[in-house]
C-alpha cells in the first residue's frame, strides 16, 4: 500500500535520525596504518623536538619555493593509455651506469641523528635492504667510513670548505670508501635565511657533531642559527665554474652538480663535461623565490640535449610524482624529507616503509598509465593541467613539455 500524499509531505512526522554512523573500532592491537608521506610526517612531528622538526621541515624566507615544489606536481596531468597489458611492469633503470630497482635515490640530508639514534646508519641499512642509492651529506652525523661499511650503494655530497686541503681530503676519503660519485652542491654559497632555525636558535646537542669533519661542533652560544654561522665562517663562497677542474682533479669519480634551476646553467654544466646534474632548489631551503624544480625541468632537459644525465628533487611525495618527473626528462628523482619522516617515525624500518611505499605507488601509477617500463615513460605520458601556465613557458627557454603534449598556447611560443 502506498503512502498517502500527506504522509510524504508531513515534516512533523517521525524525525529522521541525525546521529552520526558510529566509527568502526580498530581491532585490538591494530594501529592505523601509515599510507602516505603525510602520515609519516605527522608521526615524526609528534616524536621530534620542535627545533629538530622545524630544521627538517622548514625552508627559506616565506617558504614559497618550498610549497611551490609540491604544487608544481599538480600542474601536470597524466595521459594514461589503456589496454596495453600491464601484468609485467618493470621499474628498473640505471643512473650513471648504476643499476637501480626503481628510480628513487636518497638525497643528502644533514644531521640525521637528530631523528634517530643511529641516524645515517639506519638510513643506509634501509637503503641497502632495498638496493637504493644513498647520497651522504658532507655534514652527516655518522662518519662516511661507517656508512660505507653497511655496503649500501653510495655517492658523496661535497660542500667546498675555505680550507681547500680539508675539501681535498674529504674527496679522497670518499673515493677510498667506495663512494661512486661526487655530488657537488652548487646552490649554497651562503646558507639560505631559514626563519624557523633563526627563531629556534638552531644548534646541535653537545654530543653530536659533523662526523666527517673531525666531529667539529657547531659554534656555541649562537644568537640565531648556528648552522648559518658555521657556513658563514667555513664555507667557500668564492666557488666558480673554473673550480670544477680542480674538483675533478681530486679523484677519478664522476661529478654531479646539485642545485641547477636554469637552462643557462644546465648548458654550462654540460659544456664542462659533468656527468650529471640535479635540478634542485635544495628543497626550498636556499633562495626563496626560486622556481619549483618540476616547472624548470623541461627547460633544463632542452638545454642539456642528452649530454649528461638529469635528476630532480624537491616535493616528490608520491610514486605518481616520479612518473611525472621521468616524463619531463629526469632519469630518476631524489627524496629528502620523506625518508627523514620515516627515520624519525620508526628508524630503519620507517625509511624502509617509505621506500617501499614509493616503489609500490610507482608500480601502480605506471600500470594505470599503461607504461610497462621506465623507458616507456616519455613526454606523451603527461600534459599541462587545464588552465595552468608553467612559468618557464614565458622565457622561451623551454617548451618541451608543451610541445610533447601537443599544446602550445599561442603567444607563448619560443620565438615570441
Ligand atoms: C633537513 C635537510 C637537510 C639537508 N641537508 C643537505 C645537505 O647537507 N647537503 C645538500 O646538498 N642538500 C641538503 N638538503 C637538500 C636535499 O638534498 C634535497 O635537495 C631536498 O631535501 C629535496 O627536497 P624534498 O625534501 O622536498 O624531497 C637537505 C634537506 C633537508 C630537508
């Protein structure tokens, strides 16, 4: 029997229950799983002292570049292909001839013992377990020889000190310690102005020092960031392109420049026969206002024209981000904060979990994009998101991404 019209329209009748549906309780002993880098960051934030969390999380100035690095990944969409058969997806690749299980590398990050007692050692063990390459910072809190003893695939990141003999000694120790390349960071003639560290008067605990530099402590009683003070006094800000020959002469290792964000510098790097460049703005920690790395990648790839390998870091937080970076010209990406959050949240196991998440998400993203191998990820895999205009398009330096996507807005072609 149907309801009468009155019953259907009578709002004074039996009220609808507006109680929320009860949340299903997690089973006993079951914890909410961490399913994203944000989840690891939240766990790290709960565990770390504010000074350490701010040091890891923060950027320079207004942190505009820091957030742009992340935003830039939202400016590209996928062009997925279907019905290609994705029962076998291979993530394997090589970088400078080094085979890799998937194109993700651990970026050099300083002071990892602020996150975990074992610091860089825990990171190295996790990387070794998964066959992932690690780049060790000059200012690590574990000596490079101890990291080498884990057997991890490794490169050494170099800061050039005013004391050139100390710099030369670092490079020869790296070569003797089986580090496979020197990664010269070129975006740090001075340390960027990191307001969080200034506010917190960032300093290392007394028992922690820069282990590759005879455990030199940071300057004491610093008003403001003691790391900035250290850089100001010890770091060589006079470095130029001419010094690359000297750095090359210190070892037979390949040379990679980290911190390039323009086509001009990428071209110069290739002219100087470097083996690779890392498109990086130091995770937004140096020049605030520098462009997002993904935005300048097409310009850099155009300028290099295949003369050296290109890597990218900054804001990579998901496996699908790796697909976008590879599509726009990177051979692999580096991650910084994501593994620091893993390290702080759960030590070695946390770094492992973060790397596994990147690997599994990358495999899924490739399958959903219909790309069965890294070499199948080319410019046709992405297009600019509707309504976005990457900044590099205005300068005529790039355009690769637009051209590949078959979309060059009129008025923005390279000749104009
Ligand atoms: C806490 C921290 C310390 C870092 N230390 C170094 C360093 O010692 N040398 C260096 O070349 N880059 C350093 N970087 C920059 C990273 O190598 C990398 O460029 C950056 O973290 C990538 O951005 P992401 O954190 O968004 O992944 C550091 C970054 C962070 C977050």
